[in-house]
C-alpha cells in the first residue's frame, strides 16, 4: 500500500473554512516538508552507502602486512 502524500491528505479534509490563499499556503508547506524529508532520507542513504563502501578499506583485519 502506497502512503498518501500530504497534499492528498489535505485534499481529503474539509477546508471550506480556509481561504484560497490559506489552502495554497498549506499545500506549499506540505510540499516543502515532503521535499525536506526526501532530502534528509537521501542524505542518510548516501552516507550509509559511503560508509559501508569504505568499511572494508578501514577494516585492518583484511590488510596483509609485508
């Protein structure tokens, strides 16, 4: 099951009491929040990949000494 985006969740609630500018602001904030979360998740994935890739290089047990 795919998780709904914040914009889809905002569309499913009653926003009749909000003005159009307030709705637009809520959507913009939701998009910014989703982008920030994706950016942070991507950064963590990159760091994890970089560290796991270097783990064998840093492991001294695998190095042979002359």
